[in-house]
C-alpha cells in the first residue's frame, strides 16, 4: 500500500460533492469579479467625463476615496455612478471625492480655453 492511498484504497480522489462545491464557489467569485470590474469601469468613465482626467487618474481617485473612507473600491464605484445619476452622495464621501478630484484632475484642454488675441 503506498502512502497516497487512504483507508478505503482510493488514491488522491476527492469527494465529488466537495469538488462541485468548490467549483460553484469559484464561479460565484468570478461572476462577482466580472460585475465589480464593469462597475469600476463605469465609474472611471464617469470620472473621466466629469473630472477632466484620463483612466489612470480616474482609477487613482477611486483608490484614494476607497482608502480614505475605508469602503471597498467596487462600492465606491457604485456610489460614484449613483452620484452621477442622482446627485446624491454622503457628505463624507463627497468631501473625499472632491479632494481626490482636485488632486488628480488635469487642467481643461487648451482647445476649450478662452483664446487670447494675437501677441503684439
């Protein structure tokens, strides 16, 4: 008898119900990750449009707000999307978001800036 066999002689075989439960858990986690990723991408798009920033800056804003409010990043993303749709956002989160936007926003595109007359 090798050291790999258990008492009934089955070598390395797991209980099929355990394997099925593990696979179901993994599928659930992957579904959650997929939905979370989509929500985060939508929030970054919102910040790009409203905050005059690029995707990297939008990601940094979400991270900063998440860290400073101790709220999971995907939940901050949900709050940003809801805020863009309704204008509703808790005061503490709004303050953190405003601070992060100020730190990461880029100046407006020079094309949109007021034009000066010709230099003389």
